[in-house]
């Protein structure tokens, strides 16, 4: 069979082997076709691999031509050209004298090179000002896609980078190189560069500031909180922050919408808090989008509303452990400020952004210990609050700059000079929510909107846990 000289049985120019296995379903279909061709006089040698002598010859030919196929297999003894599997159409061509076609050349095996993706990394850190401000710089890196899937290991793959500390009030110009150590990253859905389907990703990378020798910089308040959290971990404190802010129109330098009123002065406070309608609220879509973006990044915003002063808003973050709560607040602030850029607006976290009969802006901290949540006892909460008085002056030092202009005893605040507490009362330092109910948490109303959450939470964590320890001993 299948030779150009006339398909005679005694042809010496080629020999076709048919390697078969009677237990193979495909062989059972091929066998009758092959048998018919053999009966017609075509030169096909049939080898049954279940027979030792046939298997020996089949393996010799397969070894010679480095053939890995099973059965059914058709192979030219001289050329090694082959077809693996039953192909009746090919057999008929061979029966008409055509050669077995050579297989297509195998592509050379490519080295196992890792796939990479282009990553835009927005490094974010806190400067040395008081109160602290956010800074950001961008780096572009090539990152292996396999590393992106290992989220826990990925943070260690983001490179440490340097920056000019003399321009952020963190170093002098003669020794200005400081380092940014990545500690947390989140996907940045705001950036059009983020499109994994096109091989590019964008991350916001929260960083700690290190000295040039790798030690912790004196402005690195995050590290201090981390150490306090480890020391007090048995009390399992959690913190939820309510961030107030004012949206400023960069053309008028007034809260958004104020220039629409006579003498740039809106009607008195009263209708704005949780208000509706264009006469009471401005840029609701902006604040909604901020919450949506944060939630896409797993920075959980659980609520938002218009505040008491026009142009003023608040959002609430889900309670978390000390470090995560503080990280999330800084990241949510960064997102808010970034979003305002494209609208030619800015975000004010000033504790008293507008003088006069207007409310200030706070960052109230809701907090609880494991003991408070498991045994929500109002009497124990009152005892804890009474013991917090001795820490009041230290607390004010950690609760933001310019807070004396806000904590006047008016506009839903307590006096900065006195520590007070009560149930359901918003004119005190510490509010115990919902009169008559055991709720298991308290609200510190003293922190200003511009407070550093690492510092503020660190104070609350240490003071509340110390008092709790004393209470556990006495009870």
C-alpha cells in the first residue's frame, strides 16, 4: 500500500505499520478498514501490541522515530511520518498511492518566562507638618502576574523608594533622603490606567516613613500605634470613625455654593443637616461617588449624610482594629482629595472652617473593648468615663490642631477645658449612645476633623485599656 510504484505487495520502497490494540475503541473502528485494504493487496503490516512479538517490533520503530502516540497508530517505517488515531480519509488517500504526510514541525519549547504586567503605584504617606498632610508620588513598575495573585506576599514585592524629606518638613536639605516603606495597598478604580485585561494595574500604596538607614522616622506615628496595639491586644479594641469635612470651591475659596447667597452668607443653620434639595445640599453625587469608590477598594464606608453647615458632609467608616481603622481613614481622605482635584475643588479638614455661628468639623471616634461588647453595662461605662478625666489634657494634644476654635461648648461641642460625659448628649466629651439602652460602645466627640488617627487612636487605646485593667483588678 501507499507506494508510488504501483501499490504492490512486494514493493520495497515503503512499508506502513498499523499498530493496533484490540481493546481500543478507535482500533475497533479502524480494523475493518485496514483489513479491507490488506485484502485488496495493499502493503500494510498489522501489529497487535497485546502480542509480545508484535509489541517488540512496534516499540523498536516508535523508539527509532521518537514516537509517543498510543493506538491506533499508522507510521511509515522508513520516514517516520505518522498519523496518530483513526483517519479513514487519510487511509483512502494512502490506498491511492499517496505518501504519509510529514507531521508539522514542532515549535521549539519556549523558556518558562514569567508573565509581567505594568503597574502604576501611587505611594501615599504623611508629611511632617502639624497637623499632618497627605503626600503622594507615582512609580511605574513591571510586576509578575503570579505575584499579584499572592496578595499577602505582594506587599513585600513593592519596592521601597526614596523621597526628598526636606520638602515635606521631615528632613534638612543637607541630609534629605528618606524612604517610603509600603505597608498596605489597594486597587485604584479611579484611574483609567487600571485595566488588567490590557496588562496594566494601578494601586494606591500606603507607606511608612523611614530614615535613610531604615530606622523609623520620628513622624512615623503608625509604628507607635502598631506597638501599642500589640501590647493591648487582649482587650480587642475596635474603632469606627465619623469623618466630617467641607468642600471648598477653589475659585471663590468659600464652601461650595456659598457664593450663590447675598454677601456670600447662606441662611442660618437648621435645614442643612441630612437635608434634601438644592437649597440645602450641594454635590451629593460627589459624596456618593466617594463612598462607592472606597467600598470598591474594600475601605468600608457604612454611611454618609449632609452636615449642619452648608457644604459640609460626613461619612462613617466601619469599625475595625486600631491599625486598620487608622489606615482606612487616611486612605479614604486621600481618595476624597484626589477626587476633588478634577472638579477644581479642595477638601477642608479644618476644625472651624468658617467663623461665626457655624458648626465646626470633627472626626468622632466610636470605640469599644472586648469587655464592653460582651458585658454592655452602663454602670461600668460610667466608671470608665469618670477615670478618663485624668487623661483629658493628653487627649487634646493628640486630637488635632486648632481644636480650641471648635471645642467652645457651643455648636454641639464640649469645652476644651473640661472633661464631661453623658448618655445621648452631644455637648459632652464622651457620649454614651442611646439613653436607657446597654449598647456596648462609646463616642469620643473631642477629635477634630484634621486629627492624625494614628495618634488619636493610640491615645484612646492606651488610656482605655489601662483603665480597663484597673477595673478588672478591682472587680
